[in-house]
């Protein structure tokens, strides 16, 4: 494919994504929480379903668009890879043929030099034989001339005297045997040429080369489960592969420094360029790499890639979740060894008689921490669960908890309690015993109350209306009210400017009640001792009011525009107990005007 066509396809995909985003801007975003539009939520249930379907369709289109963009980018990478492979194979062939030509040229030079040496040796032997023949001819000629001279002589005595040695010399020369055969052959030796290495080199040109290192793909979204991973990789298009070997090793977060406990490496043999690795741990990180093998050899290993399995479901902390008529604060534990990318909180409103039917399920996505503040509608009942999300996908839902917005629900913060204070198992009754342990046996930290036997409540941080009640008895001295979270722990409730409380004091003659802030109280006298006290906190009006619930009687109102969020506070100044009742609907009289 032409690279310009690939780039054009990518531009078309980008244009489609821009059009989709423009459509999203024109389409109203579906509500994630009912508190964003309090009026008329129950009347637009059908619209909520339509918006939910639109949101789902839009998400599917965005996913398809992302897949098309990824595929287009992959095609462009393949195009460039083909060009690179062609150049690599061309260099490979040129290198092999150059080696063959160099080897043949070297053999030619060696054979030519051998022939030259053989020629030189033959000529030297023949020349030596020629010289020997020449010496023999010269000697023969001398003897013949000498014999002729003796024969021509006139003196018979001289003839006899000279002929005898001449004859001896002739006889001796005649006895010598002359070798008149050629000392060397006229033919040249032609040993068979050993071109086996050249043949091997020629054959190697046609041999399939070992594969290049595969390229393992990064993990894609929704490619895992709690116990498995789907891994993909790619290879150069010109390489021939018989099979792949995928290696998988867990990443240990707390590896020992000596390295003795090395993680186990699993190896899987596969034929395709993808594989699903199973029998893994949820929410864990794994290191993966791959090699390719053919008849020639094994490729180098790919670069290592990190993959994550889907997290385990979070664990909701029901004792730490709190709510009010307008919102809920949900807390949970991750339940996974490795951090997750985000969390998704899902809530379903129970509708119909007795809440038997389920309404539209809404989701709050991309929650970064293990808590979420959700805006809700008052007087409703919701089922809430949480999912953990990472690149591998979304976990199963956690256990479902029910949240009611009919009243304010909170729990006590045990880490703020004075060591002499005991809290019941359900977390709503506090006790101060008769026997007080010695100070040396008490464990204090900077968060504990030290002077006042008190504890704080975990009120939801929403500037709305809150209501709860406290049940007491006549024989208990107590302090109840609200305080800032950083109120002095070595001070009594109501004795500083960070707390507001109602105090009950037992005297010899009567029950005395004070409404303390910064150590000051108005001069009030309550004639009927309340055993069930209602507290109404209104951030908008800046008031904290106290009521005798049984008589529906207003006792006192603090007027203060709280600059920060406050928390319920409860203290016992004498042995006894008090019980907190919350999650109940506020009576109508508690939020009417008071003098």
C-alpha cells in the first residue's frame, strides 16, 4: 500500500473522531449523579434511559474509532517494515555473492601460482639434463679427435705408447651409460578442484535466514481477565517462522535483595502471533517477551513488555461510609497488591413499592482514590457497588451496600476516642466505666482526646442539612455538639472556639444544662430533662439547633456561619453511656425558624 494512502486513511479516521467529538458537544452529557439536577429526576426516567443508550452507543463508536486508528498506524508500520526488509535482504544477497566471487578469485590465483611453480621445476630439470648431454658430447668429441691424431702419427713407438691410454679412456667412456630419457614429464598435473566450500556458500544463499526479533505489542485496553492475559506481537513480513515461544514472568514488588527467590518463568509454544496466558493472579503485573524459531535458528528475544491482569473487586468499608439526604461518601479498600488506574462507582435507585424494582444504573467513572462523594436525591434508597479498573479491564463488582438518603448517617472515628471511652460493636453507643485505668496504662497519640473523654463522628463533608439524635439518661453528665476536625484534643468540648456543644451537669439540687462555645453559655434553664436530644445542623443558615425530641421542643440554637466542615462530637464527663441514632429522617419542626 502507498504510504500516502495510509496517511490518508489516518486523516480520515482523525476527521471522523473530530466529527464525533462535535456531536458529543451538541448532545447533552448523561448525568453521572442525580444531585446535578435535583428537580424532576423522577419525572425524566425515560430520558435518563435514552441518554444512557446514547452514552453507550457513543462509547462503542469511540472504541471502534480507536481500533481503526490503531490498525491504520499498524499498517503504516508494516509498510515501512517491508521497505526495511527489502534493503536488508538485498544487502544479504550482495554480501553472499561477494564472498563467493572472492573465494573463486582466490582459488584461481592459488591454481595459477601452482602451475607456474610446476613449470619452473620442469624447466630446471630439463635444463640440467641438457647440460649433462652437452658435457657427454664434448667428451666424445675430444676422444675422437685424440684418436684421430694418434692414428695419423708416423712413429710406431709413439702410437703404441699413446694408444694404450686412449683405448682405456675410450673403454671407460663406453662403459658409462647415458640416460637419454626425459627427466620430467611434459604434461602438467591437474588435481581435481575442491569447490565444496564454494558450493556451500552458493547453497547458503537459498537458505532461509533466522528470524529477526519479534516486536511485542503494548497491552491494549480490556485485553485481560482476573486470571489471564491476551498478548499480541508482530514480525517482519519477510521472515519465515515455524513457531514462537512466549515467556511470562511475574514482577515481584518486594523482591529480596539477594535475588535468591527469582520469579518462575513460564514458556508457551504457539503458532500464531497471539496467545492467551492463563492461571495468573488477579491485579498482578507480569513481564512478557517472545522469540521466533525456524529451521535455521532462533531469533533474538523481543523487548520485554509489562502486562496487568484485571484487578480483584474492591472491598467496601460499610462502617466508614456515610450519607445525608443529598449525598453519600463511599469508601473502600483496593484489595489488590498493585495500584489500579481508577475506580468506577455504580449506583442503582430502588423504585416501586418497597423498593422491589431497580431503576437506571448510573456510573461515576475515573475515580482516582478509594473514596467517592456522590450527589443523590433525598428520600431515596440506592444500591451501590464499586469496580476497580486498570488497562487490562474492569474487575467484577464489589459486594453491594444499600444507602438511604432519608437522613444523615455517620460512624464514630475510633482513632479520636479517649482511651477510657469504649464503643459498642455496632459503633453507635459509647461507654465510660467506673474504673479508670492509670494514666501510665493509657495509650495516647496526637489524634486522641486527652482531657475530655470524648470522640468525634465522621460526618459527610457536604454543606447541606444534617440531623441526628442522642439518647441519654438522667444520671449521666455529657457533652454533645459539633467541632472542627482539628479542635484541641487537650481541651474540653465547648471550652474553645472550635467546638459548640450542649453540656449536662448534675448538681445536688437540679439538672443543669449549658450551651457552650469558647467557654461561654447563655443563661438558660430547661425544666424538663430531655432523654432524647435532636441536633439539626444547617450550613446554609449557619445554625446548630438542639431539641427535646419527645416534646418537639426547641432548646437552643448556635448561630455561626461555619467556615469549614464540622464533625459531630460526643463526650462523657461522668461514668455512663449515650447512644447515637442517625440515618433517620429529620422532623419538620427541626428546620423551621427559631428565635
